């Protein structure tokens, strides 16, 4: 290990940061207390047996949804602690506040003689989308660098919505499914009720909450990358408003179908409105995910010409398949440590491309922001150099340096020869790096 290894992790200070520790402990305790309070409220409303059944049934789709968001985030994985915070916020805090306020609104509408069905259409979407989004918004406020684009916004907000949907499904599957069915037909009736609601809420519309809240995520992602100060401020509110409108429209279709008995209304809305929006959002997410790979191909050649990177290295970052091949190559050359270093290298290189793109787009609006981004750029370049030193220890290859135009190969006799880069790079993967004009990258 060199001195550069120390730059990859902060040096421990002589005294602990008690203020930060206290804030973190308080946040964890707050979320945990909200989760316990929500379970107690559910137990009082539907009974402990129904809660247990609801938990078992509601948790089934959660690993699949979480895995989908993790897969979407593979190019530049976000810190697990931030992802866990958003999931826990949606499951504990957002559900508790929404449960209390929705019930308060139902009580108030009843006292005023207003139709309580309006709560689902006019009140619940505002409360639930605001609370689901509040966790990612707080993260955006305190840790803006954790948002490098729209994909990050979708992932954070989608996880918050996944946690919210899980707890809401406990109420529906345990209460309206098992408890109501058990009152009429015993355990068999309860299980039949759970199965029916599971098919309707999980298999057919389990994407609803993540889809709604992903609109807020799109707004946060746009705000993180926007040049205009106005766009930075308005994009999150526009995304939140879109989430509320979609949620309200969905609830309106369900309410009309239930009140009129015309369930074709809900079926028509599902296939003609919600499914196209859902498929469109999936397509957007996949496009943006692949765009992160293409961004490295577009931005990082600047560092190739400066001598920090090589053309083959940039080529291996463009697609996830190439990245996996590079990890296999690093493992073959330097073992498990080499594979871990290649992962770190790919993460740092992607962050570097996003940072340089932000500098080109003028995201550093104040001098201190520019200084911070340039400092971070230097740190990432040092990380890239250190990681390369771990996975490039091929005993069969002579030492090679890159000056931005040619390779300089050191032979055993001590001579150094300049060699032009081949048309088809061979290390660590035989791919062709596209040529870009020399006038800059925008």
C-alpha cells in the first residue's frame, strides 16, 4: 500500500464527533419508534394474527423490488446507508404520518357531512406522496452529492415508496384480506381473501406506489443536474405535483369503479393509462442507466489525452457487460483483491465522468462549489491511479505508461519504446474506442 491508499478513506480523528453520532442515533431511534408505533396501530385495528399474516404476504414482493432498484443503480452504486434510510423512512415514518392524517381527514369529512370517498381522491395522494418524498428530499438537502442524476432520484424515491407500499399492504392483506375473510369463512376464508387481494394489489398493481413517487425522483434528479437556478428550484415541486396527480387519478378510477359497480372503468384506466405510463418510466430508467455508461465514453477521453487513463480502460466502462469482463480479467491477474480494485476503479471512474460533466454544464455556480468539485476531481483521479496499481500487476506484461497519444513499453534490457495504440485495444478487453472530435465534449 502506498500513501495514496490513505486518500481513499478519511483518517480517524483523535476524538469522536459526538454531535454527528447523536444526530445519527436520534434519527435511527425516531425511525424505529415510528415503525413500532405503526405496528401497534395496525395491531389495534386488525388484530395481531391479521398483522402477522399481512407481514408475511406483504414482504414477498419487497426483495424483488429492492433488487430491481439495486440493479438500476449498478453503474454508480449509492451508499447502502442512504438506500436503507429511504426504505426505512417510507416504511416507518411516511406510513405512520399518512395513517394518522388520512384517518383524521376521514373523521373531519364525516363530521362535515362530506363524502369520505373524497379522502382517497383529494387528501390521501397529497399526504402520502409528500411523506414518501420527504425522506429523499431531506437526503437531497443534506447530501446533494448523493444525487448524480435522474437514476439516483428514481432509486431513492422508489425505495421509499417500496417501504411505504409494504406497510400499506400489511393493512390491506391482513385487514381487508385475512381478517374480513376469516370473519365469514374461518381460516380458509381468510387465506382466500389474502390470495385475492394479493393478486389484485401485488401482482397487478404492485408497481403503483414506486411509479407515483418516481415522478418526484425525476424532479430531484433534474434539479441535481440543471444549470438554471430556476429549474433547480422548481423541478422537485413539479415532480411532486406530477406524483400527486397520478396517485389521485389512480384512486379516482378505483373509487368510481367501486361506487358504480362498473369495474371496466378501472380495467380501462389500468391498461390505457397506468400501464403505458409504467412502461414509459421503465424505458426511461433503462435509457438513463445505459446513458451513464455512454457518458464515460464521451467524457473520459479528456483524461486519456491528459495521461490519466488509457483508451482500453475507457472502452471497458461503456457497458455493464464490458465492466463484468474487466472484473473477470482483474481477478485472473490479481485475484480477489484485483477484482475488488476493479470495482472501485469503475465506480471512481463513473463518478469522475459525472463530475466532469457537471463542471462542463456549469453546475458549480459559486467559487466554493467550483473549488470543492475540483478537489473532488483530484481525489477521484488519485483513487483511479491507486486502484489501477492493484489490478494491473500482470507478471507476464512489461511495464507500460500512456502519455495521451502513445504507449511507452519498458523491455527487460532497460530500453523504452514508444508504441502507437492499436486500432483494437487488447487489455483488458478487445474493443474499439470510438473517435471523437478534438474540439471538446458537450
